[in-house]
C-alpha cells in the first residue's frame, strides 16, 4: 500500500498540516490499514475514538461518549453549554490539551450534533475561539456504508438546527473547510466487473444490466454443503442467532462450552465474541481477530470448521488449506488514554481485558457486524428491509461475484442511497487536493505557527481586564497595587506588544522573500534574535513585576476577577517562555507544538496543584506576621464555615501586623475588631503576635490590660485564667471539641490554649496530636534547620494546620 499515491497524500496531510481531513473510500480500499499504520508512525500525539464500543475496540481506541463524557440523546447547539457539565478531572483536561490529532473512526455513524458536542468540549479546554479548540481532526469512514442512528423524536428536535443528521452537517465542521481525500484503489476485490457493479450500488446508479447480473446470483432454497464454508449475512441480530442455534443443534455429538475471563472494566456490549462460547465438532466458526503470532495463520473474518478441541486449544480447518490451525485463547484490551507526567506523551492504559478463543459461530452474522470483514463465500439475506447503505455493505464483504449468493432477489427499491450523501460524496470526489495544494497547506501551517509564536494578543485582553478592574476599585485595594499594575502595563505594552506587532510585519515580508519557507537563513537569524529579545523581556522585566503584584481584598467578586486575569497572564507568559526557548535553535513545527502543549500541562501541574504561598502586599510592615495571621484567619474561617473576611478583614490583618497590639486594649483599637471578636479570637491573635515578637525581637505596645473588656471581668480578680480552664478540662480527659462546646469557644481557640502547655512540658505533643500528623512537620524543621512557621506553612501547604506547626515549634523548643 505504500506505493498508493492517495494514501501517501493522506499521510502527509496528517503529518505536516493542521487541516481537518475526511478520509473516505469504498469498502476494501485500505482505510483500516491506514489507521493501523498511522498509530505506529505518527509523531503527533493522538487519540482514537469511535461511535460504538465494538468499533472502538477494533480501532484500538475508546468510545466518543466515554472520552468526552457526553450525555446520550440529542445535543441542541444553543443549549449545549447550559445543559452539560463537562467537568473533567485534571488528568483528562491535561490529556485533551496535549493532543495534536483526534481520529474519529467510522465517522459515517457519527451524528452532526455529536460532533458539535465534541467541539464544545474541546473549545472549553483548549482554544475557545477556534473550532474544535484548534485540534486537528482525522475522520475516517464511508458515508455509503452504515448511517448514523437517529430516532424520529430526536430528529424532530434536531431538524430545526441541522439540514442533515450526517457528521458533515456539524456547525463547527462547516467552519473548518475539511480536506476530503477519497481512496479509490480496491484491495479486497480483484474482479473489475464485480468492482464496477459494487460502485454502481454504492452510488445509486445501478443499471438494468447490473441489477440483472446481481440477481443472477439468486439461487432459490440454496443449501450449501457444510464443507463450502458459506456465511449468511442478515439485517437482524435475532435472525443471525436463530440460524446459528439451529445449525449447532442439528450437528451430532456433544457440545462444549468455553468460558471467557474478564478483568477490570470491559462492558458486556463490547465483548468481541461470546462470554460462554458453545461449540461442537463440525461447527462453522469465524475468526474475530487477526493472528497475533508470527505465523499469521488467520485473520478477522476468516471462516473455518472446528475439527477437535481440548481444554486449552481448539483446532480449526479452513477450506482449501491442508494444515489445521491450533487456536488458543487471546486477549482483547479495553484502554483509556493517559498522559505521562514526565514525557508528556499520550499513552494507553489498560483498564480491562477480555480473554477468550478468537472464534464465534459463523453460519450467520449481521451486516452491521460484518463491517470491515472479508468473506470468500456469503449468502445475502435480502428478505428484510435495508437501511441506507446496507445492501452495499453486505455485497462488498465478498471477494468475488462467484462467492456471492442471494437468498431472494434484490429489487431496485432496495438499493437506497441518501441524496444528501450522494451530493456530498460527489463534491468530495471532484475536489480532491493535489500535491501542489498539499505543499501550500504545509507552508501555511508552518507560517501560522511561527506568527502565533510572536502573537501576544491573548495576553492583551487579560491585562486590559486587570488594569481596568484595579483602576475602578482602587479604594478597595492596597495603595501600591494600582501603581504596580500601571508599571507592569507600561512595560508589557512598550516592551512586548508594540515590538511583537512590528516583528510580525517583518515576518510577512521575510515569508515573501523566501517564497513562503520558514527556514531560510535570513528568517532563521531574525527569529533567533527575536526569541532572545522576548525571553529577556519575560524573564527580566515582566515575571518579576508580576510576582510582586499582590492583590488583597475581601470583595469576593473583585478577588475572582483580578485573580482570574492574573492567572491568565501568568499562564500565557509561561507558555510563551517555553515556546520561545524551544525555538531559539531554529523553528520546527513539531517541536513548537510539543513545547506549547507541554508548557500548558506543566503550568497546570506546577502552579494549580500546589498550594500557593501567602502573598505579602508590597510595603506591608512585618510581612511574615501578616502571612501567619492570614493563614490562621483562613483556618478559622474554614472551621466555622464562613467567609474569610468574617473572621478578620484584609485591612484588619494589615493593621494588626503594623501596630503589633500586645493587650486587649490595644487590640480593641484595631479597626474591625470589636468586643465579640476579642472574646472569640482575641487570645489566639495576641498569642500569634507575641510569638512573632519573641522570634524576631520586635517590640510593640505592651500595656498590662486584661484581654476581656467586660465589667464582670474587671471585678473577677483572682479568676482562673481562661487557658488554664481549658488545660484542666483536657487533663480530665475531655477532647478539644468537647471543651470548645462546653466553653462556647472555637476549637482553634482551645487548641491555642493548650499549645502553651506543650512549651512548658506539661502536655506531651503526642497527647494532643497523632504521631503521623506531627512527624512530617518535625522532619521538615530538622531537614531545613529553620524555625519559621510561615516558611513551613508555605512548604507543607494546607495538609497541616497552623496550630500543628506551632505545636511542633513549641515541642522542639522543649527538647532542644
């Protein structure tokens, strides 16, 4: 097949362009073989999907609905976003982002609305401005074979939006102008007369002579000799099963049932043969898999007879072959696509297996199941009504006209071809791309990628949103934020946007001078210098300014808007950085694409999965204390199931860190902290400030004023200190939760009371916390020789609470 120029054209379109491709062709033209070879040779990262489980298993892929988690039923274009959740795990999102190619096998069975649902998912997780998120599609199939299944009720809903249920009616696909390549060389049949007859049936132009030739193969009451190996193709599953059951019963002797073995996830609907395979000596069987051994003694669709069997082996004799085939059990795999976190390659993970002899009873099978198979001899059961394409599928399974027998004559009305399909196919045949068009597409693809490398428009929207939001809400943000954002904006506009626009104009001129090539020496030199320039801008100017931009606010909506814009800018700069680095030594399309996909995945894994350290606003006094207070506040908010600002506002945090109150009176002077909050959290706040001052030897106000400011407290001289009450309750056997409930305090406050007794040695830390919680924190401090609670919090993330970290510090102080 390698010498086939059309197959070579299809291969180069897949390898070297980003065009969506519809690869079609008559039955037996090598579409399945092309896909099998593509898996072994393509450097692009690809996934294969198919509309049914059986088709997916045969193609070595997964079903469309499982890969994209689509709901069953019609997808109305105007409501796809609102109806469906499309909530994928991070691993699946990374996989979708990493793909270079999506192969859809048996595309004739895929409906237009399903393709638009795929488009919706891909836009969500890739590029929302491009059809299918900018992912290249390779669609393989023959529209003249099996059509999509559309219930009347579904079509009543869909017909308002689509002119046809076939895949080419997809709104998204219409925007992409896919290349249509038709394979014409037939490998299955060698008799040109039969090939011409099949083409007439396929195209719905069967002549009277052709119909007569076909019907000459009608043999009434045809009962072939068992040795001849005929198989009956019928339209209905029940009829095929009935024929097989009757034939098996008619055989003499005893039967034996061979049980399959299944592991993991392998749906019953996708079993390639019977889970319990009942056979007799003399049973006609069909191989349902290609021989995986070196001998290649059988192939999918080969017919033979069972001559003997034992526990582990079934011996099959095929017509015109002397030797018996010793058939052993084989394994089918159900796979899912996964992304290797190290190599970023798309691989297959086996999630289930089915082990059975690769055989099934084969006096009869359905036309649907015969898709892709080849038979030496077949009886076509034409009594039942056919859907579009079924006559062609059935007839084209045969290698020759002589091997074909009709159980009833075929009327002209039985040969149905959808007019819309015929028109689309004719247009595809008349508009096949040639080598010249291929070269243009290759150059256009390379130019597109190179221009994309120096296109920063994606960042402009995010930086504009961030700047506008900050300017409009300056009064709700720390005073330095607007100044910092203005400086960043000036830098990115002057140093990046303006320069990039000018350089893209140069690229267009250089393309013209090099006749479109992207590897001419002058262009390579200019691209290398441009990469160096923009790398410096990102690393030396933009990234440091962006890292220093800390936006603290209690306004939830404002926080989300600014954080989303910041996240988009950071992600965009990270991806540009990696792509520019990959292009420094010269531009190569595949290298660029891989760097782009890897960078996006790397960013998600590195920056989204990690707990970000607490950012300290620029100019904040006692920044480390601010970080500690904020971490404590967030824990208290989570514990009490309230918003962060309801514990302490950002302005209160900032003022606490600046003024360092050391008493109840000083605490009451902090804006936003009243009597209720002092009662709830005052002791814990003062304890954090006290510890910080002791560690850093910072001095602050230290008036000896009782913490609780009520009159009753002033009268209650000699009252037991509140932390001692908690300590005594703990010694009596009560838990922190019980003490908190009894005393109407938060658990965090009680926990803070008890920490002081770890410092004095009165409570062993392992009485308060299990060893498995404490040991990793101890290991952290011992490895780093650090005693900073803030640094530990940033390194360990949210896994351990601020109180656990403080407890370990007090414990280490007692044992050192």
